[in-house]
């Protein structure tokens, strides 16, 4: 087994982590509807799960696509990423429109004259590219992060080129530019006394869902991948040492999440917008990054557990779960208001999981396979040796989304 294959096998453990991040967000959204979830503290910053997704996305894409450079490779990358996001997003966008009352499609009241603009911005996944709370959370609110991902994908080839540059100034730009954006937006929110959430411009739309701010999470994931390239060989010897480190990191993540409300309260006395941004992003950068890094090394007990087929399957359907769960939650609130029992919650979870699998099986996978066939048919024929080397990577295409062999 070559280095690329070994790395690919190890990184499959990260697939399972995606499910736990998606479940974390699902429970946060479902808490108001089901009595069984009232034990979850209101103060926890459950949207931190999105920060995990952004860091992990930057890490995985850099691991897989670190060698892209030509216009053709960038074009293929963008097409594959669109095939990953768009079909499933469109399905749940129109499912929400058909299943929910109009009032539930706009958690923040939107003028009727803006409905068309909101639909178009959601259709093209650019609803967060303008700092407007009503637009960003319209129709299927979790899709705001997918719109951010699309922005990250658009910037990824440039960010990758800058990170690989030999000039220190250029290397720093993918971090310095969004960091400046954070300072400016946080400062503006403080000076203008922007409320956390309101119609139009708010801390939520300017700091939390703004892709110019959140790309900092994604770019940190890219840096994490470069750290992985340089350090992976140093953590391949001791199973028990790696197991202890991984278990410590799980506890570290849990403690960071638990302590976040207290840190945010302290910081709010100084600068409330900064506290809002810090609690949802910077507070968990280090614990999330270290957990991703050591699970990528894949040499400990936690990684071993995450490689179990059942958890990997849940990780594979996690994107579909993330997109579908809020529509079902709003359906319960709109149509089944009194259904709050433990059984109702189990039915809700079963509905989400089954729908997630169906979306993954009949929408997500076919769309990606169709695009892969189209792209492969437009490329020059490869030698039998090239075909054989790439075939070794296809087993985990649905877990890591490689689309190309990492070992090359």
C-alpha cells in the first residue's frame, strides 16, 4: 500500500466526525420542539458545529486538491463542488416551499416585494453574500453555510496558490485579509450598536453568516492540512500514546464547548460583537483543529472507533441530514405543534435519517457520478498504469470526496 492509499484510509475516520457535528446542530434546532431535549443548555453555542464543518472542509479539500494549478483543473474542481452542493440543496429548497406555510419560509419577516430576490439568491446559493438577515435565513436556513462553502470553493484555487507561494507576504494574505474583515465588521457592529439578530443588518448577518468573515475558518483548515503533510510521519508509532492524545482531545473539545457561555459572558462586558464572533469561531479553533489533525493521523482508539462502517455510513449521509432536518423541524412546528413526546422525537429522528439516506443515495451520489463521468469522458485517455493507480482511491470516493487520487 503506497503513501496515498494509507493516508486515504486514515482520513476516512474524519467522515464519521461529520455526523457528530451535524447531529450537534440538529439537536440545537430541534430543542424547542421536543421535551426530551430540554436538558440541553440554552447557553451553549451549538452553531459552533458549523465552524467544525468549515475547518474540516478546508482541511479535506487541501489534502485532496493540493496539486491543482491549471485552468482546466480549477474548472473541474468547481464543477465537482457544484455537483456536491447544488442538486441536494435545490431539492430541499423546493421541498420547503411545497411543505411549509409562507410564514415559516421566512423566520425573519420579509417584504413580499423581496420574495423573488430571496428565492433567486437561495437558488444560486448566494443568499449570505449580502449582509441581510432575512435573505440569509430564508426558505431553508441551514443552507446559509452552504452558500458560504460555495464562496470558499470559488476562492480556493487562489488561496491555495497564495499558501504555496514562496513569498511570506503572499502566504499570509489568506489569513490577514479575512482577519482584517473581522476587525472592521466587529468594530462597525460595536460602534453602530447593531443588535445580535434583527431585520436587515445585524451581528448575525455581518459577523456570523458573512463569508468574508467565515472564510477565516476554512483557511485555517487549509493551514491544518499543510501541517498534516509535514507531521503525519511523526505520529505513526505508538498506538497507546495516540489513543491517550485522542481521548484528551475529545475531552478538550467538550470542555471548550461547555466553557464557551462563560467566556462569552466575560467578553461581552468589553465588546459584545467580538464576544459573539469569538464564541462561535475562535473559541473552538484550537480544539477542533487538533481533533481533526489527530483523527487524520488515524493511529489511536478514537480513530479506530470512527472507522466502523456504521459511523462512516452516518458520516456519508451527514450532508443530506444537515440540509433536510430543519425543514422537518419547521413542519413539526407548523403542522404538528402538539407532538412533543419522546416518541415524536424518535419519529422525527427516523424521518430525518431515512430522508438523509434517500437524498444521499438518489440525489447526491448520482449527481456526483454523472459529473465525474462527463469530466472523465472529456479528458485524454490514460495509460493502463494510470487507471490502475487511480482505481485504488475510488473505494472512499463517497466518504472523502476525493475525485482525484491523493497519492499523485
